[in-house]
């Protein structure tokens, strides 16, 4: 069963992969040194922490031992 990801802004992603896709798209659209709104920043940090704590511990296709 896919795990829903709910971030502080209230946005709901039906899967961790959907949250990861949103994270990657926003990260790539933001210039180095660019500023994010507080809501976007909070969402990105929430998604990052969900991915880091996922049961497989995967980030960018790498697995934790």
C-alpha cells in the first residue's frame, strides 16, 4: 500500500514518489541562491524528511546499509 505524504501546508501526495517528483521539480526550478516562499521551503523540508525516514531509506536511488 502506498504511503500518503501530508506536508505542513496541508498538501497531500498520494505516494512518496509523487512527493519526490514535486520536490525535484521545485528544486530544479529554483536558481542556486534563490529564495523560496516559506510555504514552499516548509513543504520541501517535510518531503525531504519523509524520504529520509522511508522504510527503504532511499534517496536518489541509493540505499542505506
